[in-house]
């Protein structure tokens, strides 16, 4: 069990070499692609959070044989045609990734599926995935406002040119998974580039997918081959430790085996512009993804202007904490999507940095943080794992003892974060 209230006393410099948990986004995809493939897929280092477990359990309920414990799984995929109707509604918990991507799987299956989730998830927007799938022939009923529960009655799908209203790696993946089942060709066009794990992985797995440019993919009916994969470390999880080391004097930290996808480590460039001392060293490739080390040493930071577009949206809470410890003003803009995450992250982040005793102001699409001298505080997670983790980072750097309420929210992505933090501190 994860405690719901924790106390952290700082400042504590972070030193040593560590590995972060397996990448959450790649873990979802690896399980889904293994289910699509015909044969045995072996996965190690899967993300440990509840989100990934929801995708694993959902596939099991659809008839996919998955064995293994902890961060290991063997997926005995028999192909998409072997899936069957679940006995009950599939509970996606807090995982929007599970719900959106799985919608693309079951949209073309000849049986009904109900996708639901917790209070937070059923309040989040799903029309962005429902509408493209309907355009391909799926029959989907949604609650008011295009929200979950989603009742999906699978139908034969037809490939279409789908222009997404906003860049989203999750929605793109859902349409690609539907396109692998559809007659003809499916083309997905985004208004801006989004996370490209799906393209990289499926191309490496010989699936019938083409990358036309950085905003367009084309897919025809087919499936990937089975594979073996050790999941690299999650850069969104690494971001919290990187910020913790950057803002805590005396820190010198190396994170190993981290996913270095260019669309996932933009937070590094933001921190560098703020004055952070960070080195990134690619070492190898896994299914088309670069993997390597991130090294960071503490350094004085200064304010910056930060565009909160899709590739960096999950790292905003961590970056806001860095801004609170920086000299000057940091402005976060173009982040309206923050309003519809696990919490209203503009409001949640504003509350977090204000509790530290520094100045902050909300904006319609972001916020302004006026760096100062943060003090220990009591923080609330609002049920949002990234807010809880950001609060822990702030607490570790602030002088004195801070409290984080609602800490159990970290079960979604990084349940052992405090253990990792203590181990790095212990390596002084």
C-alpha cells in the first residue's frame, strides 16, 4: 500500500547512478502490438504503474493470453481476429491512454465493448478519439459532451483520410490500430507533430505503416511481427529526478537506460535554456528508439518562456517547480490542454508553486511563475500523479519539512518514487 500522506525534509542533494521505471507510453504500445501480432512477444522492464496494468488487464479480458509477474510479460498473441467480447465493462481506471488506444482496437471487432474509468477519467474529453473512429465506420455511444463511458459496437472499418483537430499521440495510435483492421488505406494527419512511438515501433516491427512526414502517417490492413523488448526508462519520470538534481545544490546525478526520443526529452532543452547543466548521451536503439544516459548537476537557474505543446505537456509540473527555484520570471503558454489532464493542471500547479511562497499568476492557457526563495509547505496532489511527484521534488529542495497529501496518486506511474529518491540521497 502507498501512504496517502508523506513528509519530506530538505534540502538533500542527489548523487549517484540510477534507472527509472520503463517508459509508460511504450509499455502500453508494446502490450497492444504484442496482442496484434501472431506469436509470442516477450517484454521486460514494463512500466510499473496502474495505467500500464489497466492495459494489460483489458487485453486479458479480451482473450489475450498474458503471463508473467511484475515488470515482465509474455504476450501470446493470436492476432486481432482472436479477440472476443469481454464479460463485463473494461475499467480503464485513471488511464486515458488505455481508453483511447483500446477504442481503436475494439472499434473494428464484431462484438460490443464498454470502456469506463474512474471519476477523473470519465470527466476527460473523448470526442477527439470517438469522432475519427466513427468516420471509419465504428458505432460508438458516448456520454454527454463526448465523454466516457464509451459503448463501442465493433463494425467493419474503412480506411479514410483522418485530419485530427489537435496533435495527440494517443488518438493517432487509436486510428492507426483501427487502420490495421480496415479495408483500404488510412491516413492520419495532425496539425503539429506528436509523440511518434507508434510509428517508430511499428516500422521496426514490419507493420504496413509509412511515415509520410512528421505530421502524417499512412497505414493499411496488416499486423506487426512478434518481438522481444526491454523497455527503456521513462523520460517523463526521469524529468522529476532531473529537476530535483538541477535545483538542489550539491547534486550530481546520472540516469541510465533512458528513452531519448526527441519528442520526449524537450524538457532537457527547456532546462538548459534556464541554465541547467545537463548532458544527454545516446548509447543504443531499441525498436527504432534511441536509448542512453542523462547526466545533470545542480546549477543556478533563470526564468524562461515555455511553450506547453504536446511533446512537453506532461513535464510542465516539474518545470514549474524548477521555475519556482529560478531567478526571474518563467511564462508557460499554449497549454490549454493542461486544463483537461488528470486534474486541472493550471490550477493545481498554481496552487503548488504558491504554497512554496513564490509569486504565480494563472493565464487562460498557462501560468506565470515568479521565482524566489521557496519555503517548506503542505501540498495537495488533487489525485494527479504528476502534481504529487512535482510536490515531492519541491519538498526535497526546500529547507525544512514539507507534506504531500494525496501521495497515493503516484500509483498511476511511479509508485516507488520515494524509494528511488531515498536511494539516491543515500549514495552521497
